[in-house]
C-alpha cells in the first residue's frame, strides 16, 4: 500500500474548476490524487492544507529547542516542537508527496516556506556533526526513495527551462534544494501559466497542465508496482497512516 501526502498551499480556497477565482494548484493536486485513487483505491492519503492553516513560523525558542538533544530538552521545548514533529512524521510516513504550490512574487507562498522550515529538522530529516570528516551535514531521507510531485501556477509565462523568465522562477528550484537537502531528490513538476491574462492562453495552459497531470499519473502508476518503497515508518509516526482513506489535517 502506498502512502500519499497531499499538500495544498494556495491562499485561495477551492479549485478553479469550481470557483471563478479558485486555485489552479488545488485543481491540479486534487486531479492528481483523484486519478491515482481511481486506480489504487486502497492507498492511504493524508491531506494537509498549509495554505488555509499555515504552520507556525520558526522562532528563537523553536531553534533552541530543535538544536537541543532530545534527551536534554525541557518540557516546554517538546511543546514548541509538537507541530513540527507532526509535520515531520507525516513526511516520514509518505511514499509519494503531491504538493500544490503556486508562485507568489517569484517564489513559494509564505505558508509553504513555513512548512519547509518546520520539516527540515536536525536529527530527523538531516544530520549534523561538527567533528565529521568532510561535509558536516548529510540527508537522512536519501534511502527512503520518496517521490515529490510539485503542481504549480504562474501569473506570467515563460518560467520553464530555457525560457525568458527561467532565472526569475524560484519555486521549483527552491523546493528542489530544500527537499534535496533532506534526501528527497526524485521530483516531477507541472505548472499552469498565463493566470494574470485570463484569456484563451490561460484556458489552453490549464488544459495542457491537466493533460500532463493525467499522463504523469499514468506513467507513475506503471512504474510504481515494481518500485521498492522505503522502510515502514516508526510507530511514533502517527496513527494517521494506519487507516485507509483520507485523513484531513490542519
């Protein structure tokens, strides 16, 4: 059984297929998960909406707590890290991460950046040792073989590789850097463009993105059966992964 972590980070509530001013990324992520579940109804989906319920931003107390060894933490430190621990547990328990991440001012939404800041955790998703020969940092999820799918949207056009605004696209590159730091390097992406134009080009871009999502799901389904998934999560990874169906968080 595959465990899917479905993330949405748009500030818009609802998908653009239902609401005139709805989210294109919610539209694409919902389409991806629905098509996957049609083929594999027994797979588990954990859903977290960081757009509507963003994680708390990192604070000085959070940093102090995260960089204090587990056995030396005071009770208040565990309370400060409780939300982050839940987010990390969800990530550790997932085989496939499907994330709707629109472009806001050339980068990811602040809500998704807060999510990233909460899951990049020393001792949990990356290791650090000053005395280690060579690089003192190393990824802890490299052997888990997790796949990340980023479904994005952009107001302008031409942000793809080799296109006119490639250098101004800090969505997929920044996500690739952050998740790669933890060891999640297997990434796919699809994006809608022309949102600010709202004309026939947007309609064509939406249709193309939906077709690409469908093709991506179909391809991944063919590859998935023989795929050797990562190790089972620890029992402490949360009861959300033990039940089939969709579990809503946040």
